[in-house]
């Protein structure tokens, strides 16, 4: 029996670092307060590209595995060259692969990621083809203690309902990290899932959009208050809520205390793509190991702060020994 099964996409990420884009501040757009712009019709020369394993749920799986958690990835790949590359890369991570399904006549998922070298932030263009064919099959599940619901595509509402039903029948705990595209599509389903999950991970933009869907009469100034965000999400039903906001750090709430931790600014930051997933795996691993809320935040921040020194969501992930060395510094 594995401790955790992560359910969601897996892909090949291809990174294109550039210093040619312009970051635009748009504070009037509460759901998209910064934008990354290029000349329409222009061409940008890329000096070097990087290829890594990606996908929210598999990034979390690899992070948990590196921190000593027994974890299996439940995901779908295509029967193509990218799928074979993904299989080879995943096999080297220590994540169990019995629930990885290969679909015939299907392309594997692929992401092109444009990284702003000046800010180390990015824009992600994702092609989810294999993940749209993901189906929930109880025969592939076994008896996990936890299910982590990550980035689902296709008929994700049906899959989510099936996961919730399975978890209820088997007394399995749920951790949930909804993605922006699913929040846009069906915020009511996201709210329903939050109401039955143990641990919720979102960034601030996602939290704002969920709460807008939960109460469209909420005062807009309240949406900028992190304490209001975590307490409202807790009120929906999640037992522990963690909200991240980039370099401003993270907030967590367990019904008792709202805690905040600043981000740790590392030298040599190159890419923020995996920072959120690294925070999630660090925080979640600490929680699974019985750490308190404060220590879980510290694990999350330590993991995320190191992940941004490498391209991709996995190369910069820490072991438990490395995390303990990091958190002694702050």
C-alpha cells in the first residue's frame, strides 16, 4: 500500500529563456495583475533551451518521493517518442509507475515555457492530449492513505466525482491543488471538492477566483487580504489551507492560527515554473510526517526557494536532509 497517489498530467516541458519580453502591470485586472508582452509578429532568438519532466501532479510526486514519501503517479501518456522519453525520465525518480497508462494512437502532453530572464517568471503554453484521455479506474488505485488531485483535463468533473466517491468508500484523505483552467471552467465543482478535502493548495490568484465564485458580492478590497482568503477557503471545508504568492511567501490556516512565512530569496534564480509544486510537495511531506503548521510552511518554502535555481519543476527539489539544512538558515 502506497502512502500517496497523485492523479493528473505528466508532460515534457521545453523551456525557452529570453530577455526580449516586457512585463506589464495591470492592477485593474484583479485576476491577472501582470502580463508578459512581445512584439506581435516579431521573432525572438533563443540561445539555449532546456527539456525536463513536468506536470503539476508528477512534480508533486517526485518532490514527495525525494522527501522519503512512498508515492505512485496515476497518469496517462501517449505511445510516441515523447511518451517513451517521459517513461525513461520518471523511472529515474523513484516514483512508482504501476498506474501510468500508455494510450495508443495518442500524443503525449507537451509544454512550451517562455521564461523571462529578467524576472525569472514565465508563461506556460500547454498541450494536454494524453491527459484528456485519463480515466479513473479503481483497479489501478490499490489502497492509498492519501490521494493528491492535481491538474486534470478532459472530463475532469466526472473524474473528480469518482475520486471523491472512492475516497469516501475507502476512507482515503484528499489533498487538492486546483488549476486555473479548471477554476475558470467550473468553479462550483472546485468549491464542492474543497468542501471534502483535508489539505488545499492554491496560489493567491486562484484563491481570489474561487472566492469570487463562492461569494460574488465579496468586497474587492477583502480579496487582497490573505487572512481573509485562507479563512474563507477553510470555511468552505478544507481542514488545512495553504496560499502562496510568489516572492511574498505563503500563508496557512488550520482553523486555529493564520501563519505567514516570507519567501527566501536565493542567488542564481533562473525559473519559477516549479516553485508552487515544490512548495506543495515540501509542505505536504512535512504534514504527512506529522510536522506542525509552522514547520510545514518552512519545508514548503525551503523546497520552493531551491527549485527556482534550476529550470523545471524537479531538478532543484530537496531531500529531507537538505531541507533540514535549509530551514536552519531561516
